[in-house]
C-alpha cells in the first residue's frame, strides 16, 4: 500500500493543513493506553466526553498502545483516507461504511468523515468536516469508536454490545441492539441495588479459563418513553442532547451515586426484547443459539485479524453463563422480579439438554 494511504502519510497531510500545536489527550482503559492528537477543541471535547472515566494525566510524548490523530477540514478530498478501489467491504450501515485492505481498515461516513486504521501498528488517523462538529455523538461514536474498538481488540479487550450489571458477586449481561430495552431495565435494576458497568457496551477479557466483563461507563441514553416510564429520571439535573439523536443522556452517578463497578464475571446472559404483552417471560435457550446472538453484538464487522480469538472468547462466555431470552412486558415490577429470579440460582448452567446443539 502506498504511503499516500498509510497512517504516516495521512498524518503528514493533516499536519500540513494545520501548522499549530495539536491538542493532546490521554486515556487508560483497563490498562490499555490511548493518545489522541487533534487540531480541534470540539473533537477533543467529544472524545473526552466519551472516555471521561478513563482520562489520564499523562499527555507527554511517551509511546501509547493506541495513537489516534483526528483533523478537521472544510471539504474532504482524495488525499484524506479515500478508500482504495481494491478494498473489501466489511460493514455497511447506511452512511457508515468500513473496508479492509491488507492490514488497514478504512472508515467512510458519507461525505462527512474518513479514517484509516493500521491494525498492526495500532494507529488511526481521520479527517472530519468542520460542519459535522455540532454532533459530539457523531465524532465519538461514528468516527472515533468503530476503528478504535478494533484496535482495542488487538490489545486483548473485546467490545460487546450489552449492559453489564452485578449483584452479590454475580455478573449479568443484557445483550441486545438499541431499542431492546437494555437501558430501561438497567436503570430499574440499579435502583434496586445492582452495580453497573455500563448500559450499552462492556469489554470482554479472557483471564485464565474464564471471561470477565470490564466497565465502559458512558452516559445512560434514554428515550422520552423511558423518561415517562421511570419517574426517578425527573431528578436528573442535566441531560445531554445531541442534534442527531432521538435520545437524551445523563451520568448514572448523578442519579445513583456509588452505583458504578469496574468488572464482573458474567454468570447470566439475557437477550431482551420488548414483547408488547403485560407479563414478562424468561425463555431457555441453547448455548448454540446464545453464541449466534453474541456474534451479532460482538463487533465482528472490522475484525478479519482477530475473528478467531473473538469467537473463542464468546464461546467461553456462553459456556460459563446461563443464557435466556427475555420477553419484556409492560408490568415493570413483574419484569424486575422475573430478572431477579435468576439470582436465586446464579451461576447455574443449563441442563445437558440445553447445551451446544
């Protein structure tokens, strides 16, 4: 691959466009260090908000496990991480697309941003149009996060789209897409005394012969329906609203102090879905079914170099945890009792007939 589409070459393009000193930010996420360098205070603020629990005081020149350069421009041109013609598509989510070429991953967010990650060297460089900076969520979640998450996998931490909770040393993951009810149920359980690792993402790490879940405590995202459903949310003094989202977010600790925890060993995995019925129901599922669903929520889409290891970790996860589908009903008290019933048999595995099919 030519230097014009290498991290070094693109970083030089960015430095030529911006001659001043770059802003520096450093983060330590469960022992993995990330350094951000950017020409934009808005970009720095967006990533700061996303990784605020992991902010590090070290902004020097010492090497980091992951290094990220993000530059802002008026218009994207062909010098700025344009996707090579021979690149292989990996992921297509409307405006957001990711491609693979050798050890490089290319991200393209329509005409608003492009980025390239060199997974072997754990380096990322991106360009964002200035007129897209009004949305901090776009910067943090659609430009920074997808390729940064891949680089975290190269360091042994695997993102998983799930809420993480713990009670009495028993870990629970609520795995599902946006709209499945994870955040609402998370808030209900935290109110009842559960510790929370995060309501949308946790990191998985293989330790010994077990898989542990590590906290990634972003702000909690809630819809207007959730705010009407949970009266306690009226006590929140500050919500963050982004122009590109139909949700508002807030810091969990502002409502439930001392509710955050850093890690747990998952012993239960629930895959929730809103049923529309009054009563909730837990349904047993085989580990094969659970593994298939875990692969949907494991951010495989930019992962040719780590797919085997990622699959192994998810396989270990569903072997160590009991797995259930949850049909979430309208009766919130009964829903909470249904989930809490799992903790009377926490750590129990499925019967032999419910194992790998």
